[in-house]
């Protein structure tokens, strides 16, 4: 590809992101990102589906290891979202060389951090107990966790490659990489667990193989120069400040994902006294809710590059419009999903544990509680994503900490003490509604002071 052709592609992409109709642009980018998140969540929940045939102890073990996966995701998404936010704004400012440096540095840093996580293999049983494993679930948790940690370097760096493609508006390429791995994972789950009878370990190996496939496909788009951003490990930044900046912008995601891991572990610990059936029910219900929320995150990931590009280009009206489009789409989806979840909660739980009335009853009631938060979940998610993609680190980190940290953690300690198992089932719903309430003034502030309708330059209060 000649330099002239490259410049033409870059100019065409800039024109598309800053001049084409906002609603259709957000919709076009949201569809593949939402589908990617859906497939990713499906293959996460597929492990639970296939493992559930092995009993409650095995099912609860998957819920325990999910906390470990959340930490891996926290690092990967942290570097990925930091890289995406900076790249989209640099491309909007037409500073492509700086975007290349950020992309390469974020990729290398995430791979190295994934290698550091291999230290978790040193004392795996103790690690699983910390995250809430019962003694009956411990052998399954260790088998599953071993392979998840082995794949950590590829998991982390895949998130960065994925987010770079999204940052430059290549959501379709991102979808191909993620969905290919997801489809393979579902097939391998069936083969390894049902066909080869490899148990929980088979589910973990399937996940690792699928993630490796996604990594190779995503990397191929950079190797064959299908992307605007160029990844060249020989041109990694030597300045610690560059890595700090990437990490700082990605900090809200690190908090969000890390607190998600802490929240899941706290949930496991709170429900542990009620036995493996309750742990299994809560684990399944929680993954179903994560599946539904992941589609909202996909919508947000569709509007973020539009917002970042146009913020860099100082087209603030288009940033506002992109956010509003996402809220309309997310709210409509939330209402439909909530009604479906409430009416079919028992049937949905029955898919995983048919015939186990205790698991179905506990999980069904938790899903009905969660359905009340779904209509407002998109709005609070998008407010947080808007602050992060525009680089407002402090408020974005605070908002990211609310849902499963500032509100969830005190509630998971206090509610069960007064309401027992029902308190555990209600905790996430209450935390999500409180997060929605606190997001409203942040939305008003950023629209009034940071995204003026006038295109006059101003001094930003970004941290």
C-alpha cells in the first residue's frame, strides 16, 4: 500500500466519522459491537450451560473463576479503553503518528501485564478460596482457573487490538475477530464436555483456544494493514509518561472491571452459607444479567468512537447527538429486555438447571428483581462511557466505581444481615438504580459546561 493510498484511506475515514449522519453512524457501529458483546457473553455463559450438567459444585466453580476472568478483563479493557479513547481523539485531531505510538505501546503493555498474571498459578487453591470457592467446588475451580490464567497474556492483548479497531471505526473487523472465537468456543465446549467428557477442565481449554483464535484474527488485520493504526513493537514508546497516560485514561475501566471481580467474590462469599444450590442459582442469574448488560455496553462502544473523533475535531454538537442516540436505543432495549426477563425468569433458569426446583426458584426471583433496573441501566452506562471516551478521568472513575463498588459492596454486607437470601438477590438491582440516580447530574454538567452548542474553543476541565 502506497503512502498516497494510506493518506486517502485516512482522509475518507475522517470524513465518514465527522460528517456522515450521526444516528446512522452510531447505529452502524453499534450493531457489530453489540453483536460482538452478545457472542462474547454467550460463550461465557455457554461454559455455565455445559458445566451445569456436571452438578452444582462445578457450576459454582465457574462463578468463582469468573472473578479471576474479571481481573484479566480489567487489565485488558483498561489498556484497551485507554488506548481507544486516546486514539479516537488523536485521529479526530488528524495526528495519526501519535495514534500509532499509542496503539503499539498499549498492545505491548497489556501483553506484559498478562504475563505477570501467570504468578497466580503459584498457589491456585488459596487463590480460589479467596474468591469464595467452597471446598466441594475447589477441585473444579482449580482445574478451570489454571487454563484461564495460562491464556491471560493473549486475553489482555486481544482487548487492546479489539479496541484499536473500534477507535478507528472498524467495528466490523472487531466483530469478526471476537465472534469467530466465540463460535469456536461454543462448539469446543460441546465437544470437550459432552463428547470427550473432560469436565470443567474441558470448558477452560475451550475458552483458551477460542481466545487464542480471536487474538490471531485480530492481529492479522494489523499485519495485513487493514487498519489505520499501525502496530510495530520495535517502535514502542520509551517514555513512562505515555504508559501512565494510557493507564490513567483506562483507569475507569480498571475500576469497573476490578470492582466487578470484587463484587462477584463478595456475592459468592455472601451466598456461600446457603449452600451449593444457592451459589449455583446466583451464579447463573448473575451471568444472564451480565449477558443482557453486555448488549448495552456494545451500544456504548458504538457511540464512543463517534464521540471521541468529533470531540477531537471540536464538533461538540455531534458528540451530544451521538450520546442521545445511544440513550434512545439503550432505553428501548432495556424496557423490552426487562419485560421479557420478568415474565420468563423461571423458564430461563430452567434452561440451565431443569428439574432442580431450588436453583430455579432462587435464580428466578433474582432475575425478577434485576429486571427492574434494566430500563435505566443503559443511561448510566452511557454517561460513564461518555466521560471516559472524552478523557475526563476523575468523574469517569467515580461513576465506574458506583455500580459494583460504592453502592454494591456496602449493600451486599448489610442487606443479607436483615433480609437473608432475598437481600442478596436484591443487591445488584438497588445498586444499579442508585447509579442511575447519581448519573443524572453528571450528564447535565458535561452537556452544559464541556459540550457547548457553540463551536467556540474553550479551556477544558478534563483531569
